């Protein structure tokens, strides 16, 4: 099978466009729906397609890497990649995590007030979400554990109902 630029270059452009847009949305915490999943899984399409694009344009790749500019650019990005593995001052959390933690740690009667519902209705919503509450001292964190995604999923089901 002959590799054809007519297919490889447009696929590279499309995959780059998709990843650029979803990446910017994720950066600003504006992603929704399947943005994050598309970004994570379709990056494999870009990775494979860039390899094919490099293969089809191998002479151009070699020409770019023969000069100091090409080698410097690739070397600079290799250094940036290496630096990205260095931990500096801990991992910074998105701004919504602190309020999420506060809601997840609130006793159920307090959470019911936030949701503008009764504690009994909140327990019914939790039950519908697959979570069984035992008493008023329970919190979403105590019921589902420390997994922030699970907490967020349950909170959106019980508060957003």
C-alpha cells in the first residue's frame, strides 16, 4: 500500500485542529460532553498520522534536521518535555475543586439546604444515584470515597436534580 499525501496531510490537519480546540477548552476548564475523551483518545490518531506524514515527507524532515535551526527547535522541545516531568510546588488544582470538596464534606442536612430540598428528598436522590446514606452525619465523601470524579458525579445528580 502506497502512502498518499492526499489523505495523510488533511488527516494531520484535522486531527491537529481537533486536539488544539479541545486542548484550549480543557485549559480554560470549558470542556464539556466528550471533549476530554476526544482529546485523549483521538490524540492517538494524530500521533500515528504524524508518523505517516513524516514517512511520506522524509526528505523534507531530513533537510530540516540537517540545519541548526531544525535541530535547535527539536532539542528545545525535547528539553521542555523533560522539564514537564519535574514537580514544582505540587500540582495546582482547577479552581472548582475547593468548592467541590466543601460540598463533598458537608453533612447531608447541609447539602440538602444547598440543594434547596429536604434531607429525605436528598437521601432519595442519593439512592437513585446508587448511594445508600446511613445517617445525618454522612457526607458524599464518606459515602463514595476520595475519588473526586465519583464525588462530582454524585453531587451533580443530587444537587442538580
